[in-house]
C-alpha cells in the first residue's frame, strides 16, 4: 500500500505541494475493489440466510449484512477516488 502525503516537487523554490494528499497505487485499488465485491457476496448470502425461517437471529444477520454492504460501498468509493480505479 503506497501512501503519499503532500509530496514536494523537486527543483522549485519554496514548498509547493501537490493537490492530492493521499494516493493509492492501482494494485491497491484493485485489491480494495476485490474486498468490496467479496463483502457484497457475503452480505447477500447473509441476507438470504436471514430470511430462512428455520434459522435464528434473523435481525442480527440483517444488521451484519447491512454493515457489510456499507463497508463495501466505502471501499468502492475509496478505490474509485484515490486509486483512480475505473
């Protein structure tokens, strides 16, 4: 994972910093997207399992699936914005 915090350009007078504060490599972006899609698959399975009447803890499974979908969405936003994925 490559983080870049305000890289200063060489050969300039004074401190001129780039606009981008955090930069992720393309490989890190791909990894984040893979994790996001994996979380979506897991949350889909949990939503299906929460609707089966034989299994207990339906509300808990729905909450976990919703949280997994939220985290997946955040990972996709990070990957598309800072890692320039897509």
